[in-house]
C-alpha cells in the first residue's frame, strides 16, 4: 500500500493558495541554513534572509503577530481574543543538515535548488523540516485572510540548531518561562512511521505513530587498569579481559521490559483488529497478560525498543600493541536508549552492583527519557481526529519518537507535546532523502500536510 492511497478530503480549502505554498517552500529551501556545532562556520546571513523572506511572504502574520528574534531563532506570537484559553504552539526548525562532501553529484536536482519537477519539490529541508515551517505559516496566513483573529493564541517557534545542539530551542523556552507562558498543546516534527501491524498480530492493519515522548540517551564509560607486562604471566588477568567481562555482565543485567501507557493505549485501540492468537486474546485482557505481552514485544526486532532500555557496546580503546603484550589502561563505551521508567541513576546503581570492583563506571553523557505526554489531552484528541479526517484506513497510535527533537525542551510548558509531521511521503523516498541524498517531497504530500495543519489550527484556535 502506498501512503498516498490513504489521502482523502483533498478538496478541502479550495481557496487556499497551494501554488503559493509550493513556491514559498521552493524559496525557503534555497536559503542555505546549514548550522554547524562550531558556530564560526555557520553563515547566519542565510537565516537573516530567511526571516526577511517569511515576513514579506506572510503579510497578515507580519501585521498581526509579534515577531521576535532570539539569537537566530524565531518566536512568533499571534494573540488570541480569549485569554482564558491557553495558546497552541506550532514548531519547526530552520536549520538543515549539510550535504555530505562528494555526494553532491548524486543529487538529481541541486540540494539547494528548490526545483519543482515531476510533482516533487527538491532540496535540503523539503522533508526535514522546512515543509512544516512553511505549511504552518501558510495555514495561519490563510485563516487570517478570512478576516478573523484567533480566539486561542497561536505561537510559532523555529529553532536555529535542532540538528546540532538545540541551543535555540533552550533560549526560546527560557524566554517563555520568564513570561509564564503555558501551552494547551505543542506540535513539532517527528514520528509518522506507517507500517503493517503484522508484528502486533494484526496483519493488514496499517498503523501510523504519533510521537508522545523520546527515549533517553546515555553513554556509559567502563574503565579498567592492570599491570601489563609479558603475556606469558597473566596471573592477575588483563584490563581487556576485565572489560570484556564487564560488558557481558552489564548487557546481561538490564532492567526488565516495562509496559508504557502509550503501548497499553495502542493495544486497546488495535485489539479489535488483532486476529492472530495468542495476542488476540491477550490484547483483550491486557491486565492479566502483561508478562506474556512484554515477552512477545521483547522478542521482535520492530517492537522490543518500545518496552526495553537498549544497550549497544559501541567503543573500545585499542589494546596492547602486540599479541604478547598485556594492555594496561583501557576503556569501553556502552550506549543506552532509556525507556521512561529507567533513569540513569537507577541504571548506574544496578550496573555498579553487577560489574563489581574490577572496573570503574561513569556516565560520559546521560539524558533521561522525556516525560510522556497526556493521552487524554485536548490537543492529542484533536490531532488524531484531524489526521483521521485526512488519512483513510490508518490507525494512529501513540508511541515514542525515534530521534530527539527540539520539542523535548518544551515539555515543562505543556502536558501535551506531540511529535508529528503530517507529511506522509512514501517511505522509500523519506528514507533516502532525510539527512541523505535527493531529499524531496511530493506536492501532493505537502498539500495534504498543509490541510492537516489548517484544519487543526482552525478547529482548535479559530473556534
Ligand atoms: Zn528535523
């Protein structure tokens, strides 16, 4: 099944200027807003030019909203007439990842060409995530053109460095916190993976994920020291041996799988479509079969990461220079992706007890999982309702977001922080293009995303 086969109600908003939206996305792609961790390498004039372009392209937003530059990030605030309603926040980021040197020649159209050909808009940012930034602007401009101001306030936050360090998002959040702003809901990029639910026991049912939280990230450094010397006398063992033991012990003493609220809600939603036993029976009575369900999920490549903190040994320092020399100081790194119930503190306690005294453990970096958003919130209900209006035959399930986004920093400002880019491009095209080569989006998927955002904004803010 192609994602585009699910598109329905494509005739909504016939007076919305889709051609203009496409042209504006083409123009936005042409600004080379590549951000580098070493900010000395970043050409900020490209960001300034993008800001000027947005202001001139969306005159009603320029007139009615407050535009504020924080660093090179952009915060736009359109006040609502009803101050008792918390505003909504629509997010995207302005920056794009660089084009890998040497791959330019593999692009059918230049990575910053913004070309429109064969029904596609081509270039960096077409899928990640200038299409969302432009679609959000188009939706608001269109709704303002109807002559009304929103009842619920609408904010837009466009960070400058989501792909590197999210300092822009942190600065915006600091400003919003100072002003005491809270949001009814927040929508940022993310999730949107469409798959057949075969592994859930529901073959033929197509699910699409809405990101409601992000897993944590941690790098554990394991250090070992030994005397070294000639390998003919390994009486006290070697540091490489100690590391190997510790890696084995730690990866075999992981905390047990856990059922999350998202997973529970997804199973309940899918239960009527699950045809395969025994999941069919289990999903109808989750409380009595939690262990069996967790075992089922833990044993499948596409599902285990939903219920478990994962451990991947990724680095080890070079050992001795020759086969007959015992190494002295060595270290290794295990990378973890944490589910919300496993905090770095609890993991460290567990691993220290398991690994014993022959090695020392320390976090190189550690970020807990984010706070899962409220599945009963108004924003989530409205988003799913809107998605069901535009995508036929897809079951939208709450899930963890695969990667990290700027959205995580806004979790203190709302109990509903959703990650979902409503641009359901075909999977092979997304996979090739996002952070890769030939990034592009079909005009059809882009226009459908514009409709989703317009309807969501209309139903929740222009009420
Ligand atoms: Zn992105």
